[in-house]
């Protein structure tokens, strides 16, 4: 899929803007258009990282007019909506994302409400991007996930989804996530998933060899943990792996 026009990025559940950073990393021609994030601390981090001046916004109080979609002939609007995973993930309590259940993961349906408003005014985003835990389409949530895809189809979006692991894309972390791409007026073949590549990095590549002492935890509990790691041989194994990596 090729995008010729400048991208205006709309990030719902924005966090610190990892998806904006991904666009920067690939050299995409885009601008930070709108950010919807309830927590003031991630918003402060977002602004510090990206040089923006967004204020916190509540998804439940956000409407089509807040997205500022206009001049569609000049811009491609990409909306990201990586909604909370707490009620879907293994670490959570599995409350799910069913419509009307008022769970954190159920905030997905606020996205539907906003998109329906956009449709009423003829201002739907061109592309939707979602990232979430694989449990989003697990046995417990597949019915709701399919309902979501059907809602997108009704709005005119063609969607494709796939689980991808970070280890296949240059990151030394076993992080499996579900991604969904939806294209307004799209069709089969408009988007092709990238193929995984061989991992050439390990965690040692991301670590500083010399760390300022101010970052160390000086406490009795930390000392006990270090002593325990030394006694078990874990610390020696870690140090040896670092040395081997840099020989």
C-alpha cells in the first residue's frame, strides 16, 4: 500500500506516542494532528518526546469534531486505537471487552461511537490501525472481536489482522501482538503483511556498558537480591554473556 499524501496522525489511547515514533523511524511524511489520552503523565511524556503541546483528553468525551478531519484531498488521515488491554491480557482478570460491560478494554466501543459520528458528517479517517494482545481474538473475546470487524465493515472499511512477534522485526523481545489494519473503501490485496526477518540482536546490544551510579538502587533488599543471584550463578552467567557479546 502506497500513501502519496501527507499523513495527519490521530492517536486514540496515545500513551507516549510509540506509533508516532514508528512513523518517524521509517521517515513517513506526517504531522501529529490529534492526541486523545486521559492520563496526564503519558501526555506530558508525549509532549516532551515529540515536541508537541497536547492536553489530556477523555475518550468518552471525544467527538467527531475533535478529530479535525478536513481537506481530505490534501491529507491521508490515519487513526490509531490501541485500546487498553488490561481486561484481555493473561495478567488481567479477563473481564473482556463486551459492548456495554463498562470495562477498560470495552472502551473500544467508544471508538465505534466516534467513527459513527464521523460517518454522519462524511469525515471518516482513511486508515485505522490497532495493536493489542493476542487475547483480543482469543476464545473468550472472539465474538466481540468479530462484532468489531463487522462494525468496521458496515462503516465501509476492509480489514485484515495478524499476530506478529517483535523478534521477527529486529527487536530482542518475545512480544507477540495482534495488529489490525482497516482501509476505507479498501479491498483484498490493498495491504500486504511484512515477512519476519532473522533476529540479529540480543538484549546486551541495548544495554550501556557504563551506567551512572545515580541509577543504581542502593537498598538492603537490592543487596540481598544481588547476593542471591551471585550464589545461584545467575549474575556470573549474565556478565559472561555480556563479555562474549563484545569480544
